[in-house]
C-alpha cells in the first residue's frame, strides 16, 4: 500500500522535541488512513520503548457502531486498519529516532475512546539518550 496522504515525517525538526514529532507523525498517518485523526496524542519515550497514547480517535461511523452493540466488529476492523498502517508507523518512528523497531503492538478501546501504539526498540541501537515525555 502506498504511504497514507498527509503523513509527512521530518527527521530534522530542530524546533520540535522527539515526542512531539512522533505524535505528529502518528496522528498524520491515522488521519491519512481513516479520514480523521485523534484530538489528543501524547508520546512517552523510554530507554527501549515508545508509547503513543491517542484520545478521541473513532470516526462518527465507528462511534455509532459501538453505540449500537457492534463494538467487537468495529474493533476488529480497527485492528485491520492498524495492521495496514503498521509498516508506515514503524517507518516513521525509525526515521525520526534513527533506531530500529523490534516489535510493534497496539490496541483500541471504545469507552473511553483511547488507542495506544507501542514500539519496542531494538536494544542494540540504543544511543544512551535520556527518556523524554510530552
């Protein structure tokens, strides 16, 4: 699948912190794939793990499906979308951090409307940077 529209990754962004750049990239990819991005994103960077917490992610149709008793089916569809985005999400994080993603995991909830994207980083590529949080 070609890259999602409106999902730019800028590895040399001196005016933004790494967590903010990762949040922006993930939000842009979600918007490009679903037509709507989350209203809130927060990235926490640890030594070997990056966690992106997204809030208010569901589209109007997804909210309606969940409200009408189809949350299981809607979440299954979200997992398919996330699997489709996987390569682009990994590429964005690797480009921004200069490190290799060893594993990628994610999940969604409907109530509250929260999603998490977790990137486990290859330990051999750790450059000694201090963890950041925004």
